[in-house]
C-alpha cells in the first residue's frame, strides 16, 4: 500500500517537474547563434551555442540541456573576431586601419612618386585572411620624353631600360636658328609623364638699318636668324646711343636700335668742372667737343653765404645747357675768385 502511494507520489512529482518547468528563450550572446532557437524548451531539450562566421571562442561551442529547474546554466561562451595577419606597414606608403579584425577593411596609399600596384583596400574575411593580396608601392617611372621638332636632348640620363624616375629632368636645345618657347627643362611627374615640352621655332630678323652718321655690320648672309649679331659704330664726332652689339631675339627683332648722336660744342671757354668725380679743366678735357651723353657739374656761387655749389649739365645730341648760375670770368678779371675755389656750401 505504502509502496503504491510512493510510486504514485513520485510519478506525480515527476509529472510536475516535466510538465511545469520549461526553459525560456536562451540569452543572446554577442556574435553567437543558438540552435535550435525557440521561445521555450522542455526540460531535457538540448541547445548548442556556436560562434557566427568570422568569430571564434576558446573551447569551441557550448551544449546545454534544459534542466528540471527551468533555468539555463551560466554560459561562459565568448565569441571574438578572427584577426587577420599584421598588415600595418607599406613601404613608401601608408596603411589606414582601426584593427586587423574581421570584418574590418584597411586601405592603402603610396607616397608621391610611387604608385599602388594592387588593390587600394583589403577586407579581413571570415576565414581570417585578407580578401586580396596586399599591394606594394612601386616607383613611378617615365618613358623617354618625346623630342620636339627642331630640338635635341642636351641632358638626359635614363636608368636601365630607358626609363626615368619621378623627379628626373631632361633638357632640350633648339637647333641653330630656332628659338625656344617654353621651358627647356622637363620633369618626370608623379603621373608618369613629362611636364609640357618646349617648342622650337625658326626666327628671322630683318636686316638692321644703318644709323645716320654711323654704320652697322652684320653677317653677309641671305637671311639673319635668331642669335645673329650686328655691331654699330658712329662717324667721327658722333657717339653711339645704345649698345655696340645687338642680337636678333626670339621675337624676330633686334635687342636694341642704337643711333648716333652729335657731340656738343662748348660755348664756355674756361671753367673747372667735375667730370666722373674729378675736377677737370673744361677747355682741356673737352677741347674737341663733348660726346653725346657726357655729364659734368659746374660750380656756382652763393653770394649771400659766400660759398659754392654745383649744378649738372649733360650733352644731349649736340646740345648742352650751361647752368644759369654759372658765371664765366673774363681772363682779365684776375682779382675775382672762381666759384670752384670757394669753399663748398
Ligand atoms: C605589380 O605586382 C605584380 C604582382 O605583385 C607583379 O607581378 C608586377 O610585376 C608588378 N608590376 C609592376 C609594374 O611593378
Ligand atoms: C634606349 O634608347 C636609345 C635611344 O632612344 C636606344 O638607342 C637604346 O637601344 C634604348 N635602350 C634600351 C635598353 O631600350
Ligand atoms: C623650368 O622648369 C624648372 C623645373 O622643371 C623650374 O625650376 C624652372 O624655374 C623653370 N624655368 C622657367 C624659366 O620657367
Ligand atoms: C600627365 O598626365 C596627367 C594625368 O593623366 C594629365 O592630367 C596631365 O595633363 C599630363 N601632363 C602632360 C604634360 O601631358
Ligand atoms: C620686339 O617685338 C616685340 C613684339 O613684336 C615688341 O613687343 C618689342 O617691343 C620689340 N622689341 C624691340 C627691341 O624692338
């Protein structure tokens, strides 16, 4: 009788346990999945926690059975992302990254003068490997530069294989009679091409015309070209205004057009003047006249203060204006002191 009661009782307990205490939906853990996932489980049912692709846990998956208490045991599973191999250094370039973990992407760039041979970014995959082969920064090179018409290369030192590095220079020269427009130097750019090439153009100049009271010499040729020269001179008392030598420039005209200017006859018979920083006697220094362009300083008197000062005069194409303050003494007036002998003001 008692044993029957016991059997009944224990089977009742058993029924309460099995029928009453279900387990709830299990806690969600980061980066993990539960199979099967339900909203409740009967005691004795099994679930498996495993990490999502790209994540791993030490000790692998976890298997749990819903206990009679209806409370899932404490789960220590910790899923962490897979880590891809170190890729933090790119020679002659830079890597941008936060971490090398799944599912991050890192990106690459190269320093100026280098280009990226390969992908500009890589993703850390579920398998913990980079999605692409890591790139390298290769030096930029330029092929030989094109040679402009009527030009030659005067400086060009390519590397083996006739290539040039970023920053290398080449220098062009124009053939004789041709003038260069643009920069004679080209540089290998970061794009692997050269900077803008110069142009060489044939340049002719007209024959220079003879100056009045002078002459011009130039090469006895049919045509005068860029860089040809002409020289000028003047007859006897005339002086050249401009350079003696002129050159045909790249605009097809001459660097200057010198002319001959008349020299000055001096109305003053006797005076001490300053010429090129020195006191000279006008009548001796310029007895054959004064050439165009010459500048002298005359002495004048300040009567009130009894001192002297100077005023300039210049010979311009046959004319010199003597300063009004200058007073020429008659050679008979020997008692008068010349202004040049009076102390300066
Ligand atoms: C670019 O990289 C590939 C593979 O890494 C290599 O075979 C190739 O020669 C490289 N190209 C240049 C121009 O460096
Ligand atoms: C380099 O260029 C020069 C002239 O352009 C040519 O004569 C030479 O054969 C080239 N060398 C190579 C290795 O390509
Ligand atoms: C020509 O180019 C070089 C660099 O390539 C530069 O240093 C130089 O100043 C340029 N010359 C002129 C006249 O522009
Ligand atoms: C060189 O290449 C770059 C990029 O392709 C281009 O923008 C530039 O105009 C080129 N330079 C010359 C001088 O051709
Ligand atoms: C040469 O010609 C250019 C353009 O025609 C002009 O601007 C310049 O003034 C001329 N120079 C001389 C020295 O005649």
